[in-house]
């Protein structure tokens, strides 16, 4: 066995050992609550026989995505952030494990949410999925930024509140010359989703930057060692 094979084998073994502890720290209750609220919102058009048309169905799907994104804001919460040094691995791996556990759940939930909307009023799946991905990425980027810049072990409530507040302000104050929340029949539908793609790229960039280990000087100045908890906080 070559050294590279041994390294890969050791890495796979480490991931298997970490999977169970990380799974226990994922905020499954918050995710379940957000998913349930989202499915209830997405299912309203089917219960009402498509009343309100495509615009209402799209608005309810966006509300469903926001509910799921609010739950994702809690993903990096770690009550033991300052007292536990469980695994001597880098932050990107720890967060990647959490994302790997949650990603299939999100994919299944989103598929169910889309299928709940009657086909007669369902918006284009690709475009609305881009909106969903950007919104979820923004929530994760906000959580990662809060973990990196603050010492709060549970920044989820603050991140969720900031995300909700920002969403309402965006709907109310976003400049009309740069449309973002368009309806499928709007001529600027494609242009708006170019902006959603840029939002997704920017959120993923912020998330990637914030996955780096915390600045050691800041942790040592406060008299505590950098955390190595399973959540990546």
C-alpha cells in the first residue's frame, strides 16, 4: 500500500468516526420545524385548488424556502464550543460533515415542496431552485460568519432574526430597476435570476472564507484555546 493510499484510508476512517458525533450535534428539531412550516406553506395551493394562480404559488414557495433557511441558520450552533476539544481536525472537514448530513434532507424536502404545488401553477423548477439555493447559502454564510467573528456558542437565533429582518427589508426596499422577486411571466424573469446566481456565488464565497480556522491571536488574547468541537464552531 502506497503512502497516498494509506492517507486516504486514514481519512475515510476519521470521517466514519466523526459522523456519529457530528450527527448528534445537528439541530434536527429546528430543521424539522422549519421543514414542516415550509411544507405547510408549499401545500396551500394544492389544498385551495390552485386559487390565486402562479403568483401566489411562487410567493408561498419562497416563504417555504425562507422557513427552511431560518432552520439552517442554527446548523453551526454548538453549546460546548468553549469547553470541548473533541476532534483534532480542521474546521472545513467538521462543517463539511454537517453539510453532508443535511444536504440529502434538504434535497428531499425541496423535491416534496415542489411536488406539493399543482403543476398548473408551479413556477419553473430550475429558476425557483436557484432562488432556494441562494437563500439557503445566505443562511449558512451568515451562520459561518457569526461563528468566525463572535464567541457566542449558539448564534443561530441571532442569525435567523437577522435573516428574517433582511428578507422583509429586501422585499420592501429592493430597487425596482434591479428586479429580484419577479413572476414567471415578467420579461425580467431571466435577468432577476442572474442576480440570484450572483447572490449564490457570493454566499458560497463568504462561507468558504469563514470556514478557515479562527485567528489564534484573538482566542489567546481572551485566555482560551481555539475550539475543536465537532460542529466547527
